[in-house]
C-alpha cells in the first residue's frame, strides 16, 4: 500500500510505534509487565489446583 509507513501498535494503549518495538513508553511497559506477572501467577495457581484435584481423586486408591 503506497503512503503507509511500516509500523506496529502498542499492545497496551494502541498508539502507532516503530516496527521493532512492542510498547510506546515506560508506563505501558510497566503495565504490560504487571499483566504478564498476573497471568503467570494465575497459571501457576491453576496448575497447583489441578494437581491437588488429581491427588484427591487418587487418594482413595492409594490408601487401600
């Protein structure tokens, strides 16, 4: 497409940025890192819950 400069959009706020960047500012980078940490913690929590459920399901068979 003629006339369009190659660019990406900030994954946090949507502003146009350089193609090699992911976020537009330090503030957006902090928001992104905080969200990634929250998602990682949630995944660890869900994995622990899954393991506990499996343990409780197998517990009656193990105790015999």
